[in-house]
């Protein structure tokens, strides 16, 4: 899993590539959570995310909770249909802002 950051004033767009699974989730969480403190709003670009496991869902939930606690917004873009299906089945599509 790779994470690339594009800064725009008080906004960060994070381009994710690969799988967010039990092997990569701790690394992804470690990279993403500090971004909430540093930037106003966060966009996660999922165009190159191939898979999200339950461990990946936990990372997204932790990130969303931290954003809400700090009155910030997190958006997901470029979510592929297979990953959207996982979000729909788990109820995450109702909790996350997915564009």
C-alpha cells in the first residue's frame, strides 16, 4: 500500500494505491491519522485501491471518528464498484461521504 499526499492550503488529498488489509492497515492508519491534525478536510482517492478488508474498514472508521471529533470532513472519491459493494454490505456507505 502506498499513500501519496497532495496539499492544497487547508485540504489534503491522499492518493491510496494497493490493498488495505490486515498487513497494511497499521501502516495506513499511522500515515493517515496525523493528517487530520495537520489539515482541515481530507479526500481519500480510492482510484487505485484494489481491496479493503475488515481491518481497512476499521482504519476508515477511526479516521472518520477523528475527523468528526475535530469538526472536519473526510471524503472518498474514485471508489470502485467492488469496494462500494463492501461499503454497502457493511453499512459504511451510510457513514462515509463517498463521491
